[in-house]
């Protein structure tokens, strides 16, 4: 409950950045989200968002993440306590220490920066974390009581008569497992949750498999894998993974958002295996990933938590070696995959299973500290010492992470969309490559009805055949007007997707030319209807582009070559070549939220884009002779991003010339 209160107090009020807008739309509309589809999240999100009778839809899905995050904390407490009780002796003091130590492990996980940050926004990660904790709890509980200390080979190993007597004595001294169901039932239940969890975040759950296989082999022996329990567990896993049938069923119903259109076996396989994202595998050097991982562990657990983690890992290695190896395997495989699959904005989420394992070690370290004989302290102080440790863990995490994780006043993604839309005249066309604009716009337009008169097209998604289905639903008249260009492009695009056009084939150049022709057709048909045409910037993570400062929008070569482009704020408006450009209007942006929250990694892209475009707008003002307006724009750029080099230089030149 404590974690839930913290998460709700810091919950984001509207649509979050990056994929959240698209995920919310998929959940609310019963659609298909981006690969691998996340069927469990979208199905649960649909139920949650429609049953909850209050709040904006985005807030409801943010709240779902908070609830799942708090549930993950509770399950982590149960998991840590279960592992600690495997070596516990039934005395009141030891039991109290175990309870407090498990609570410390759960708090270290839940108040860590990575977990906390994902518990305040609509995403799949806290749901997956809760399922992972439940799976590990069931699997470890299925092992029963331990067989001994150092060098133990587990219950499945051959034992001599002396070892068996020692095990009986250990079992007699240790309490029963916190889960009293038959061991086979626990394994089968864990297998079902494993299959179901694959529909939350496939990779994070799948990477638990080596650790689970190791544990079951040690505890049950190699013969377990040909047992009746193993067969039933396999069937339960398949049944749980049946959640993926949601994808072809919903795709066949043709929902509004039908990403990948997985209604055939081939498209279903491509979608589930995330074919389009495989280019991110092994795409970055390892050393930066090592440094990134080190920073994540530091902000997740802090210095005190890390100290307890190392102590706990050492204690577990000495007394429960199989359990130690199991948790170490989770950390190893999660980390290796995170290093291999480098993706912007949510790369930290791939460490969540590792942090779950680390939280158990924190609990073991806390129990080791709490078990020390504090003979030099008086009894009242000695009694309070355990609670002081709990307060230190919680307090240090709150102090360290509150500023970074408090999203209560965070409206940056939503303000970005609203400000961009406000600068476009009725009926306008906006072409963009910026996912930080497009994903929140999907939510705001399709669920909240913001500016339904605008046509918003993601030019990168045009490379995917399914996206045309969405465009035909949203903008049928425009798509009818470009039917010839669409057919020419899709004929080549579909052949390329099937693998019929290799990279060296001359038709690759033809594919690109038809892509450019299609986008030019969008602009030409819109302009011929008397409606404005705009192109948005795409700053991304790169430094300010010289082309942007020269008034060139971020488009591929050849697109919009017959137009000149006028920056009007957060986009460029197409103007006929040679026509007199209208005077720029003053910027009226919502930037107050930058003073309320610490921007996340994707929001820093929004921050950079705003600062870039304010700087460019000031240049236009200066070229028109309005130096006062230019100064206002450059000061706004610095108010958004104080270290913006171009704005600083231009303002310095302006002041020096006076």
C-alpha cells in the first residue's frame, strides 16, 4: 500500500512520451500494438480502462502501471521472505528480522529509480515485473526446504544416509514454505504464468527460462524433465501463451490500430518475433552499455542498497548456493540481452528482472545486518535498530529519486502536441518523423478528439504496409486522391518485405523514388485543396542540424523540393517558391512544465526540439529586422534548454552589436 500511495502521488496526469500514446490507443480500442503485440497488456488495459469509471483514459492506464508496480513490490516481499525462511529458525526475533528484511528488499525495488519511473506511466513493464516476481515465488517455493549449506547439491542429488538425517533435521527446524500447495501444482501454476507473461513483455519473461531450468534441475533432478509434472507444466505454459491468439483474432476484426496486421501466419510470426526491430541487435559498442548499466544499478538501489546487496549475495552464496546461482543467471541473461539489444528511451526497462533478483539479495543483506548482536546498545535502542534500517532504505530512496520520478506535473509530451497543432490552420496536413510527437498525437486525436480537422502522417510508418489501412480509415478522401502513387509504392514495398528485392537490386532506388513521390503527392493534393502543408522537425538525440538553422525541415532528399519552407514554431509550413513569406507570429508555447519536472530521456528530445525551433524562429525574426522579437525567442530557447549553444551565441552577438 505504501508503494501504491507513492506511485499515485507521483503519477503522470496525461499521455506519457514514446510508445505510451500508441499503447493506450491499442488498449482502449482493442487493437494491436507494435511488435511483439503485448496481447496481455492490451487485453488487460482494455478491461481496466473501460471498467474504471473516472479519469482520463491516459490517467487510467498510468494508474494500471502504478497498481502493477505496487503488486510487484508485494510479490517481491513474499519472494524475499520465502527465500529467507529457507534458513530460518523458528524464534520470534528471527521471524521479525525476516519480515523486516523482506520489506527492505521490496522497498529497495519499488522505490528504485527504474522501477518507480515505469510505475507512473502507461507501459508494459510493471505488469511484466509483477508476473516475473510471481513466477519466481512459485518456482522457488516448489523446491521445498533446502538440503543444507555450502556445497549443497539440492534435493534432487544423491545423498548418503548421514546427509539425509541432516536434511530431515534442517526441515524439522525450518518452517513450512509460505506457499503450502503441492510442489507439482506450484510448478504447473508457474508455467501457466510464464506463458501468460510472454504476452506482457516476451523477452523479459523468456530470459527467466535458464534460471528456472537450473533451479528445477537442481531441486528435482534430471528425471523431472520426463515426469508427468513436466508434461503438465508444458501444457500449462502453452495454455498461458495462448494469450497470443488475441493478435490474429483482433487483427481479423480490423480494429482502428492494427499494427503489423497479424492475421496471417507469416505476418503473425513477423510481428511476434519483432522482425522490424532486429536491426537493433548488436548495434552498439559494449563499453557504453556497461557504464549505462552501472548508473542504473546505482540509481536503482543507491549506496546503502548496493552495500546490502553485496552482503546478501555473499551470504546466499555461502548458505544457499543453488539459489544464488539461479538469481545470478537472471541478472546475467537480462544484462547480456540489454547490452545486445540497444534501444532508445526504454533500455533501462530490460534490467527489471535483474533488479528483481538484486532486491532478494538486498533482503538477505538486510537480514544479515539485523541478525548482528548489538550488545553495545541499550535494549530500547536495540529494538529500534531494525526499523531505523527500514527508514534509512526508504528515506534515502525517496530523497534520491523523488525529483527524477515525480511526474505529477509532467505535461511535456501533451504540450508538445498541443502547441504544434495550435500553429497549424484548420484542415492542415502535418508530416512528421518524430515519434515523440506522433505517439501522443495518436492518443490525443483518436481518443480525446483534439483537432480532428488535421491530417497527421508519420512518414517513417509509411514504410509499413499496415499503416495504409489506418490512413484509409482516418483520411479516406486524401488516400483516394493519391491512389496511383500508393499502388506504385506498395507494389515495390510488398516485394521488398517478402525478400524479393535484395539490397543490391536496382529496384531499391525505384522503391525510394516511389516513396518520395507518394509523400509529394500528399503535399500537392492537400495544397491544391487550399489547405496548409506542414512538416515537423525530428531533432532526436543528435546535435542541432545546420540544415535546420538554415530553415530546412528534416526530410529525406527529394521530398518537398518544389517548395520553400517557413518555420512557424514547432513545424515548417510549405510556401510556394518565390512567394513573399508572411511575417512570423510570436511564439505562444506551454513551457511552464519544464520548471516543474525533470525531463526524462525522451522528453529531453522534446526539450531540444523546442529550443532548436525557438532559436530558428528568432533567426527569422532577426532577418526580418525584428531584433526585439529575436531576443524574446532566443531567451525562450535558453529558458527551455539553458545550455543551448546556438541560442547562447546568437544572444551574445545581439548584445555585443548594440
